[in-house]
């Protein structure tokens, strides 16, 4: 019996591609990104051009978190610098340093970042320039 294995890459379902990425060479750099499990996150597609990325960052303040975009990569880093003046008897809330990276598709832009009730929410929109939108060409009769 011969078993055939196929590998299918689905850019639409990969949570690390926010918006479809037409430049396949970016996939190679994505493979090198740390895909740790902290902090946990949700990626929600609100419509064809809007996405919401939510990260559970209990214990972090807005001063402990940095959100940046560089070369189409969304980088989220967190580092709690608070020093307690008390003895910690049990440490159950993870407050470790983290870095999360997500590859943004063409024309994808971060539109809003909020931190509320331990959830960091990042809204991402596809903003296609007018000159890149499809044009309807009028057909003349001659």
C-alpha cells in the first residue's frame, strides 16, 4: 500500500497572515518568527477588510506593552518592570516577558489599539489606495 502525503498551504486560515499575502517570499521569513504560546490570542475576521487581534495580557499595563509595525510585521512586546515590596506566596498570573509577531498582508494597517480589562485589542484594516482599486473602463460605440 502506497501512502501519499500532500502539503496544502492555506493563507486564508493561517492566523499569522492577517490579510491575504500575495508575496509568497514573506512566508520564508514568517517561518523564523517565534510562535510561542504566551500570551494567548484570538484573531477575528470582522469583514473582508477588517480584522481584530485580541491578546490576553492580564497584569500588564499600557506602559508594559509596545505595539509596532516594521516592514509589514506587527510586533507586540510586553515586559512587566514592577517590583513588589512584598513576599509573593503564589505566582499564578503569568507576567513574563513576551514578543508576538504577525505578518501583515499588503495594504493592512493597524487602525486602533486598546487595553481594557486585561485584553489588548488591535484593530487592523485593509486600506487599498484609490489608484490600486479596480477601474471600470467605459466602452465606446464607433
